[in-house]
C-alpha cells in the first residue's frame, strides 16, 4: 500500500537535514519511524530551501519549496497571510508523481485539504487541535485592552510580537479548516471532544479512533517518588494566551501566600516572551516573586529529565484536544492535574488517574496541588493508574494496526 502524507512538520527528514529544521510534532516522527515498515510511505512538507525528493531510511520525502521575496514576506506579515489554495497545483503535482493509494493529511488548519474536491483518491484527515474552537477560546484569561497596552510597548512594528495579529491568522486558519472539513469524508481522532466537534463541522464524515505514538524516551523512563520537604511542579506550556499561564501564576501566588515551599518549572516559555510581560501587567503584585522557573524550549531528553525530577505534573490550558505533554507525563507514571477542557477528560479519569479541575480557576488548582502533596499514597495510586492507561493507549503495535485498518477500510469504502 502506497500512502502519501501531507504534514506541517518534516517528520524524520529533520535528521536527514541534520536537525536544521527546528520542527515540532515529535509524535509524527515516531509514527513515521514505525509505519514505514508496513507501507510505502511518502511525506510532503514545506521546506525553506529548494530540494529534490529524497529517500531517508524507508520513507520518501517531498519538500515543498515556495520562493518568497522580501516584499512578499513583509506583505504576508503585515496582512497576516495564511496559505490557502494558491499552492494547490504544487500538491496535485506531488500526488500525480507519487500516485498513492491513499492520502493522509495531518491537521485541519493547513491548506493541504484544498485538494480534496479535485482528486479521486481517498483522503483521511487527522484531527490535531481544532482551530475553530481554539479561536473561540483564544483570549481566555485576558482582555483586548490589556493586549493593546502590552503591544504598544513594543518598539519595532515589523519585528514586534503580536498576539492580536496571531489571532487574525487563527481566524483565517479557522475559515480554511471549516471549508476543508466540509469536503472531508474520513476523519481520524483521539477523544470524545474531537469526535463531537467534527460531527458538527464535518457532518458527512466517518470517524475513526487512532491514538498517537509518543516520543521514544517516554516509553523507556519511569517516575519515582521523591522524599524531600519542598514540592517541585512541572508544566510544559507555550507563548500563547489560551494555555493558561496566568492561571498557573495565580495558583503559585496562592501557594506562596500559604507558605508552601514550592518550585514550579515551566518548559516552553522564556522570561522575554510576550505572554510573561502580559501576565505581569495583568497580575501586578500577584505575579509570583519566587518559585517560578521559566526553562524555555527543551529537547525530549532534557524534558523527560525535568519531569522525572518533579513531584506533580500540571496542565493549565483553556482548550486542548489530546495534549501530548499530559500524555507524556502519564506515560512516565507521574501524579497529574489537568484542566477539564477539550479532550483531557478522554485521557485522564478524575480521581482515578489524576485530578481534573475547572480551567481558569487558580484557587481550585492550588487546592488540587495541596490535595496530592498532603496525601502521597493517593498521588502514587493516581500515578500508577495513569501509567497503566497510557501504556495501553499509546501502545505502538496497536496504533500501527489501527491506522492500517483505517487505511484498508477507507480504500474498501471508496472502491
């Protein structure tokens, strides 16, 4: 079976380029590595240099290069341009070159779905996040007047970081997502949330469940209890409004007020990021003065090390589908607390494999942390259950078998 992926990331092609492509999507790399042993896999992705198709390991990669002049880059940045249908012919050229039996598009917010009405090859679309709902939750915890104040302090118009401009990009991506989903007949998802949302956005579609393969290191390590007097918390976050950084900071402020000896490590955010500056303005003297460590981006090995050295994992987002950061913590067998948003309830059962709390509620979050700190046996039982569930959910062999079954079912239905 010949399968063509369209993906936002280069998957394992970044190794071919000596990791010069600073990509995310580690789970797609893992899936690429495993499924290439069962199908003739081809992957198309955007690349910043002109490059011919090449084979690396057992997968054939097809870089998509579009030359952009300086004027075009300025125009795109000024008008928050998002690729929609202008590169459709490039995608169709790759399809005609590869001649796949089936096409698998990873993500709904990209422009790859524009080919669906123009080809007679079955297309499966994987749900990652859903931009339409993320757009609805984009400014959770903040107001636009505060954003205008924060951005007014940035000096260089062309270089400044702008959450409002990112919001406009999200709005355009949501339009693309909704348009392409109307043509999508086969959908792969992982949670009750994405199944329910796609029933509305793609009512004509058939839904399949396939979980994700996590990065290798999280299968090989296991969390152990730490005997110490202070508490180490960990969150993997990003420089984005709807990830709940302000909730995290307020919860830490409340813990500090109670005299809890607490250290909260946050990966994915640096002290210079706009979300930090915005949160400081919003919280004023309630921004925590001690215990908050912003680690920036970490590779999978450093991240796993930080997690293993922590006591509790905390996810604070206002919206998620199946957050890999929570899945990775559960796979390590950590005590976990998560906001009950999007698909998190499909991943973690409240009071069985962790604690689920209302998003945007720092007092409930601080209380949940105290609950686990004060009852270590309960925390350990949650952690053990979390690992058991994660090992089953992210079993590589089962996931590959499920995905190949989806491909076969799709081909049979198409025929």
